[in-house]
C-alpha cells in the first residue's frame, strides 16, 4: 500500500506505475480527512493514469489494476 500525502504528485504517479509493474496492482491511501477529498484525489490520479482500472472505495483506499482487454475497447 502506498500512503500518499494530500495531493497527487509526480513522485506518487511514478511509485504507482512501479508497483503495478512489479505486482500487477496497487493500493493508494491519501492522508486526508473525509471521503469526498479522498475520492477527488483518487479521481485526479485516475485521470493522469487512464491506462489503469481504478476501484475508488469508501474505505479511504483506491485499488489500481491493469485494465482488462474488454475495458480497453
């Protein structure tokens, strides 16, 4: 799991890509108070990394995986 600060940075993007290359998946949790802020930051990360599938949960974590072939269509 990657524990991120309260913003999406280039370092975070690089770390997410690295973890997905190694493990095929990654979880990110932002150091923020409130689900709305977490969802906004997760959504921002998803816009930067559209090649991956994001499952933005209500548990203050987002799960990131490689998109399946059907999702890439």
